[in-house]
């Protein structure tokens, strides 16, 4: 089977994914113990790939002279997480805010400061503020990691994880350039592969869930998969998102329809805005347009971010060419991040950690909301940094206390057969044929965001279609092979998303069902857990241990 | 997005082979031609028009031309199918 060459690599700690989460973990590990042998394997180019370098470039800021972390957590539990969040973990994240910003600066990231040396913070509400970060953040972190001796392997995608007994043992993958097969043997493995976004929103297009799928196949539990349905209003020609646009929605009767779902200021877009859009369109009162009182203005004058500015400029110029008016429509984004982790970011497989966008909802910190942004702007990058720092301590200890686990040759053979299968098939369908069905399931707002039993069943029918086709995908080269693996991961993510959504017979936070519009604290203060058992996807629930935490729900 | 018709125009004459565009692409549109020491825009149909390759090229060799009309919004109403 070794038709494209085979390499075996060892490391104390293997990090899969070189975005901001993976890089933070690598640097933190080296800070803890410079002797640790840390290897980052990345399917594109670490430091240049991932999402932090393509985003809005803002970080959440808390001014602890004005509020305490406990006050923010209380606000979050009532207004965003709706009692489904882990209050202890959220408190830890908030408390570390200023420390994380200082760490990013120490590691080379550029955060704008005022003349007096303080961070240039813009308040976004009574509780929060935002601060800019330039888009070379991950390139700078990569340089820092390289200086500290972290090893990098680019253009190699991890397709599966290896276990020894119930513990992690490493991973397998292949080069997307020449197909070389890799077996990685490591004491601790950190999954930092990002979220599932189903290849819909252009800028979110790199989050394809194959790391999540690898963890699932290896037997790791998933939590909150139904919260993988984020959507955002976009301008209908350029598809550029309009953050906070939900405040200025008007129908063709010139009614300010925001008033139908919102009685006062809210932190960010809500699923009720999406539902309102859908109902207005269904009543033929659309298209919906925005009448922004203030077009947002540019933060550039306040924040000096020279690296990102040509990138933002090109994006804006192209949008300005096509956007004729302020007509908007929601676009599905997704952000499923379900790998279940404990407070040290360890998954249910000992020695396997999951951080950043791979495990944001799986950590339960954000509660009843897809994250990032989790109706909490600027929390994506910082959650990744948080998880990277937090996991390093435990991953380092695990590596210090254990020797290299044995590698099971049969497992490796199986992974290799599975990985190359679409390439060796004589004929078959295209990965995009599968993805098209998945997009039909998740794309329309009434199936994935403003749900009902009937519409979830429709979505699941499309997922079934995709699943049937997925078994016959044919890859023409290694680039295409990767697309096949990503398509498989999308099938898996969509299945757990909709099946969990069918179970949750209530509405809570972002999770919105037309047929069950009320929050049901009696029956649904529970997390939905998904796990592979044999060939079945097994669903169960776990009670939220709210008794342990200070802010109690009304039951 | 899939099924899009974005284009990338590349001026090979001015390229100095710095490899930045190749590194910049986060979805493997750009490959590297070792012999010519130049990028190859091999999988343009998968471009997500992030403009990073264009923005990073100091020699201004790259122009990404997005075709927004080919990107689907996937909604059930005719105008956004
Ligand atoms: C348009 C946009 C705007 C945003 N704006 C902001 C903002 O202003 N502020 C904020 O805080 N957050 C923002 N975010 C969110 C933030 O960027 C993310 O939360 C954060 O970057 C996630 O980091 P990560 O390292 O967990 O994942 P990613 O950045 O997704 O990195 C994952 C890495 O893993 C690699 N990978 C994936 N699968 C494999 C595999 N199988 N094998 C090997 N490698 C693999 C990927 O190529 C990628 O490099 C934005 C995101 C987007 C898309
Ligand atoms: S960035 Fe520009 S100069 Fe550098 S290799 Fe690419 S095209 Fe050539
Ligand atoms: S615009 Fe972005 S996605 Fe397209 S080729 Fe350039 S770097 Fe790649």
C-alpha cells in the first residue's frame, strides 16, 4: 500500500493545526519546558492559514477597574449562554483577559496602543470593549514558535488519530502535494483544527471539520453539536457581512422590523432576527433592507493596523463595486465546534486535547450559542489563546509522565486504506456532489436556524442523500482527496447537528424552534452528547451541573 | 463556496519567486512550480477570494477577480437561491 512513500515521525507533543490556537499551545508548551519536542502539522501553511489572519482583527477587552469577571459571567449566563454554559470555565476565560493580551504582545503580536502606553480600547457596551490586532498575528506567533524550537510540517493533512488502548498514541495523515503517508507517534496530541463551516461563507471556508471528524472516529465524545448553526446578515451582492445590521432592518412597507424581535439593545445578532427575516420574506414583505443610522465608520483612524489594511481595502473596493443598495439576506456560517473537553481542554480520550474553534461549544463555556463569535465579538481569537495556554500545562505533564505509546500497525494500515480509498476507486462522484447536498440541508435559514420538526426531517433527508453518495467519491489528485475527506466530515457534522436539533424540543439562546418556542428548564437543562459506538452515532444527554455554580436558573 | 467562477490573473514577468502567495493561500489554490520558481494557480475554482495572495505580493503580480454572482446564498426564496 506504500505507493506514495511513508514517513514515521515522533514528538513529545503533536499539534494538529497551525492557526492561532495551535501556535499559542506550541509557544506555551515551550515556555513550560523548552526541552519538549513539539511538532505542528498543518494542512496549509502554519501562520498563514486559519482564520485569525482573515478576520475582523478585534479582541474582546474587559476593564477590570469598571467590572468584575463575576459580573460579566452573570450577564452572560442570563443573556447569552441561557444557563447552558459552564460558569467556572467562562469565569476563568474572562479573568485571564488582560494577561492574554499582554502575552500576545510578548509573543510579537501588534496591538494598537495610545500615546500613554495603554491599549487603544473602544467600548462596545457597559461591560465590554474591543481592541484591534493586526492580521499578521499568526505569522508573528509562528516566528516566535520557530525561535523557541517548535518544528513545523506544512501541507500535510491529518486524516485520523491513533490510539493505544483507551489513550492517544498519535495520528496519520498525508501530504497534499505528493501523497506521502505520515505516521505520527506522540505522548500528547493537541487538536487545533478549527470549526465546521461547510464551505459556505467565503472567509470561513477553511473550517471544514475534518479534525472534529477524526476525533469522533477515534471515539471522542462531542457536546452541543446542535449549536453549529451561526448565521449573519450579508449584503446580497458582495456577501459581505454587516455586523450589527440586525438593528436597522426594514421591510418593503418601510416598517422597522427590528422592533418585532427586539425591545432594547442586545449584544449581537440573534436567531430571532433571522426568523423575522424569514417571516417577512414569506409574507412577501421583502426584500429586507438596512437603513444604518451610522455606517459604522472606519476604525482605521483609531487603530493603526498596517499589515491588514491592503487586505481590508481590496475587500471593500470589490464590495463597493457591486453593492448598489443595502439589501440583505442571511448567510449560513456554521461554526460547529463540538469536541467535548474538560477544564484542561482534555477530550474524553486521555492525552488528546482539543482547543480553539474545534472545541469552543464542546467546552460548554459559551452555553446556548454557536461560537465564535457566540454573540460575544472578539472572543474567537482570545478563546483560542485561552485554550492554548490552558491545555499546555496538562499536555506537558502528560508528556512528562508517559513514554511514547506503542503504535498499532493494523490501525495504521486501516487508516491508510481509508485515506487513499477515493483515489484508488475506478470511478465515482465528485466531492462537490456530496457537499452540494449538505449545503442544501444547512444553507436555508428555516432548516438550520429557524427550525421545526418537519424542516429538520427535510434537512436530514438531504444529509442521508449526501451520506449515500459519500461512499462512492472519486478523487482525481491529492487536492481532491482532501476535498473528499472534508466532504465526509461535513456529512458527519451535519448529521450530528440535525439529529441533536431534533432532540432538543425547546428554544434556548440562539437555538430556535418554531414548534417549541419556549425555553424548557424542566427538561432541557442538559447537554446533548454524541459518541461513535461501533458504526452507530449514539446520542445521550448530560445534566448541566448548575447546582455547583453561583447563578441558578428558575426550574 | 463551491461552483464559483472567480478568476486570478498572474503576471509571470514581474514575479521574483518570493513564494509569499503560495504560503498565503489557506485553501490550496496556489501550488509552486520548482522549475520555473513561480506560483501555479492550479485550483482557482476553490478560491475563497480572501485577497491575501494579491495583498501580499510586493511586485503586484496577482489580481483576483471575484465573480460574486456565482456564489449562492442558498435560501429558498427565488432571488437568493
Ligand atoms: C471573517 C472572520 C472574521 C473574524 N473576526 C474575528 C475577530 O474580529 N475577532 C476574533 O476574536 N475572532 C474573529 N474571528 C474568529 C477567529 O478568527 C477564530 O475563532 C480563531 O482564529 C480560531 O482559531 P483556531 O486556531 O482555533 O482555528 P483556525 O484558525 O481555523 O485554525 C485551524 C488550522 O488547522 C488547520 N487544519 C484543519 N484541519 C487540519 C487537518 N486535518 N490537518 C492539519 N491541519 C488542519 C487549518 O488549515 C488551520 O490552519 C473571525 C473569523 C472569521 C472567519
Ligand atoms: S508573491 Fe508575487 S512575487 Fe512573490 S512569488 Fe507570488 S507572485 Fe511572485
Ligand atoms: S484570494 Fe485567497 S483563497 Fe484565493 S488564491 Fe488568493 S490566497 Fe487563495
